[in-house]
């Protein structure tokens, strides 16, 4: 089948897996992830990306969208070597409380940084590497930054990737500040559009769902992150209204699996559970979300998302002969609800095999795992992150 498309994954956070468990969002952000990410070097970003790509290739992902890290150069090296496709971005922020000192930048600096990365890396590695604008959140993005990012994204023909209405605190903060919620504000700014990828989108009114539909906004639904800390997005309603909802894993400290097979399974389950409606978000819909809708969400509808003559050869080979996936009565149901990533035998991207018989061909796995652990420990020590005493790696 076509390769899976992960529309939200933080490649720079891969080395921080396990740093954000059992804590609220503010602790997660201020005490764990910001110190960690802001202590990374360009080389750390490369290794983090390579590890993230390795996990994704093994789970059948052939293309992904990255919401923003600090070193597009490091990410681009990782993606170029791994052989998959990535829409990469800087994490753009020009305001907000508590930012690490080396992340405080002006609006001009933030726009210039991404324009520079577009010039250096966009459409490199046979077109597999592309660069988008990555707005972090409304807490850290001024109106001017949002407007100029959208304007520049249009000018360069790329997308805008943004965390939108992800926690209740976010919409309450904005309502107290300007009287409206995040999506209404983005609509008022005029930036909702077909090249706008809105991630999480948990705290939306029905009217705001209508705004997404009216402007053909693309949505990334990340079910594991939703259950861990955010809440449940109105995915059944969005699908019913014909909004392009795709699936993402989110980053390693908030899932903690970069495995689209697991995310398909969760997507099919969680909405049935919270709504007590067993017929919502059906297996075929989930498969479409993870393939064709993912292609639309990353602006690759013409090239990816289905096995069609003329499209790029991004595909996976599945071997269902295993205790967990047989018997096959309804193959679509099994792909979504029974398959494990171990059933994915081979992965191809852009006509090249990246994995055969579960073995990666572009990455020395053993060497990578050793280096990733060493770098992960070193970054955590540099960042001075305190963990519960049960944590064994002090
Ligand atoms: Zn995210």
C-alpha cells in the first residue's frame, strides 16, 4: 500500500523521549522540553532526526511534516541520508514568557531565519527535503509574525504548520486577552487557508470547525498526544463536514511512539470511546486519513497518498502472516485495528528501498542507537533537567 504520511512529528525531540511523562503541559514545556531542546547542538539535531526517521521507516512512514526545531540544516542532513520525505521548519517565536535566552528573537529575525533555510534547503535531496513556516503557538507568536509567515509561505509556495487550540489554557488566555478563541482570531487575521496545517485543534467551537471547512484548512489529529494531556478533537464532526483530517504522532516526549500504525489504531478507537458511538471514524476513513489526507495536508496530493501511475513510488510491503494480524476476513479492518509495525516488511521512498526484510538500508542502526543514547544523556545533563529519583540514568 502507499507509504503512511505523518503530518506532525518533532524530529528534534526524538532524543528527549521519556522526559515528559506524567506531568502537566507547563512542567512539560518549561522544565523539560524547552531546556532540553534549547541545549541541543546542530549535530544533536541531525542524530535526533536520523533516529526519528529510522523509527518512522520501520513503521511504514515515507513522508512527514515537522512543526519546527532549531536547526533545519541538521534535520535536512538527517532526512537526506535516511531517504524519506520531510517538510521541515524552524520553530518560530517572537514573544511569550519563560523562553530560553537563546530563543528570544525579533519578528524580523524569525522571518529571515526561515527565508534563509528555504534558500539553502528547500527542494534539496531530489525534492524530498522541503522547508515550511513553523509557527509554534499563539502564546509565542505575535499577529505580525503570523501574518508575515503566511505572506512569505504564499510567496514561496510552501505551507504554514502551527499548533492550534491545543489546550484549554490557550483558548482561555486568548479570550481574556482579546475576547476570542484561537481559531476565530486566526480567521480574523485572514491566515486560514488551504496551505495552513493546524495541529491538535482540540478546543474549537462548531462555528470554528465551519471556518476550517470554509477555508480548506488541513488538520493533523494526534490521538496519543490528545489522550496524554490535550483532550479530544471533534474529529467525527470534522470528517462529516468534509474537512481534510490527517494523522500525526507528535514528538517523542509526548506520545512516545513515532509509529503511524499505532496512531491509526488509536484514531479508530478513541472517538468511539468518548462519544459512545461505535460507528464513527471507520477503518476506511482512518486509512484515508493516514495516506491520501496526509498527502493533501502536506500539499502533495498530486504526488503521494495512493498507488497511482504517475505518482511518486512511496510504498510499503506488508506481510500479514503473524499471530497478531491473521486471520484476514476484512483486510481494511485488519490494517487499521490489528496490524503492528512489525508487519511492515519493506519500505520504499522515491523509488528507493529504505528497508528490506525489516533491515534499514540507509542507516547503520547499531551505531546510531549507541550515539543517540550518548547524546541524549549529554543534552539532559547540559540542560540540568531534574527527573524523579526512579530515573536510572543520573
Ligand atoms: Zn507538536
